[in-house]
């Protein structure tokens, strides 16, 4: 009986920990790192390496989208509601993610001419549309978790949406 109780306690602790603000912050930081790493790849695309590096743009965007959906699938339904201290911390890392991700999107916009010469525009556009849907889904889930900071988070997601829409327009 004690083994079962200990197991139940550990399982409950692991489940609750999976929904902690610390985990959500870590997930957003991971997305920020993925965006930053992809920005480095995209920044270094040139006429010499475009055939090798070009496909990595759509692949990297798809990887970010897939990771977003993986994080969403890990969330409780309904999601936990964090207090203001945790909500402020979540918005802090969200701001960094938005800044880094907008930098990536602007770099991708800047590489349109080169990528279009080698027919990479369609895969990038498809990946951008998928990314837009993933970010929208993340926003819906995250906003419910941080009601005290919802206006700030909504502003961040709205700003990111403008940049995603601009990138989709360029690649359409």
C-alpha cells in the first residue's frame, strides 16, 4: 500500500511539475533558441550555398511549429492559472521570444530574392502558414494561463502576427 501511495505521489508531482511556470518558461526559451539558431543559418545563406542551406529554412520553421504543438499537447486542459509573479516571468521570456522570432522572420524576408531563384518560396510559405497556426494556438493556451498579464501577452502575439503575416505576404 505504501508503494502505491508513493507512486501516486510521485506521479502527481511529475504531472503538476509539467505544468509549472518554470516548465512553460523553459519551453518558450527553447523556442527562442531554435529561432535564434535558424536565424544564424538563414543569415549565412548566399549564392554559393543556397542549394544546400535553402531547404533548411522550411525545415527549421517546421521544426519550430512541431515543437510548439508538442508543448501545447503537454498542457493541461483546462490550463493552470499562474499568479502575477509567474505571469510576469512568462511574459518576460515571451518578449524575448517575440524579438528573436521577429528577427528571424525579417531575415527570411530579406532572403526572399535569393531563395526565390531556386524555388524555395513555396516550401517556406507553407512552413510560415503552419507556423502562424502554431503561434496562434500557443497564444490561446498561454493567455489563459497568465490572466494578469494577458494584455501584455496579447500585445506581444499581435506584434509577432504582423511580422508573420508580412513574411507570408512576401513568400506568396
